[in-house]
C-alpha cells in the first residue's frame, strides 16, 4: 500500500514541476513562433511589391493607352533599377542581399529608386514617348 502512495506522490510532484516549467516556458515559445512569422511577413512584403510592379507593367504592355495606378506599401531596403528592357529588384533581408531581375519585350524608361522611406506610395505605369514609364510618388 505504501508503494502505491509513493508512486502517486512522485507522479503528482512530477506533474506539479512540469506545470511550473510550462508556465515559465510557454511565453518564450510564443516569442519564438512570433519572430518567425514576422520574418515571413517581411519577405512577403518584398515579394508583394515586386508582383504588383510586374502586374502593372504587364497590364500596360497589354493596354498601351491606359494608365495603371495603385497604392503600394514600399518596404524598407528595396532598390529598383529600370534599364532598357530589364528591371532589377535588390533587397536586403536577414543580412544578405538578394537580386531579382525581370525582362520585358518592351523598353522601359531608365530610372532608379533607391533609399526610399518605407511607407505607402502611389504607383503609376504608363506609356511616355514609346517607353513604359514607372512612377512611385
């Protein structure tokens, strides 16, 4: 009978210690999971802007008499360079520099967007003298 009581007390004490350990460690696990979600959201911000700019250019190629206009949230550390038929996106993410280059069949008006403050901007794409012009205002 005492053997059963000792086992019960040991199991109860183990559950008590485990519950104390979990109450202290669960907030830290929450911070770790939240950190990885923030990193994923930051990467999605870069890719979202790149896709929106690509969509605008493709829309103007298909509809040359139109103006494509949209509000975009420009992320931090993103540089955009337009040179003839190429558009190069360069961004700094987790200590590394990443480049994405897109090529189009039409000529783009050469310009460069560097060191722009992260905030919402008006993004416009239109034809100007047979060149596709991009404005981030």
